């Protein structure tokens, strides 16, 4: 039922991890996954910046 969880910032969605993956932008994906501190509650991808996810949640034990 993850489809019911909407993107919290739809105007910035083009820069979100799920969109980067869909578009095959792997270099950018790798850059934003180096030291993940958050994960997306919708697609479960991880990132080092919450602005890169549709529905960010903190990874327990992640250090900034």
C-alpha cells in the first residue's frame, strides 16, 4: 500500500532518489547514497539528504 503515501514535496520530485533511479541517473544516485542517514517510507531507498526522498524517515543509529 505504499502507493497511498504521497511525495511530501512534489515540486522537487524530479531530484528524488526514486526518480533518479527510474531515469537511470546512477552517478547521482551513488553520490547521494554514500553516507545514508534517512530512508524513504515509500520506496525504501536510502540517502544522505532528506530532501532527496519523497517521504523521509531517519535511519536509527545513523550519524551525521
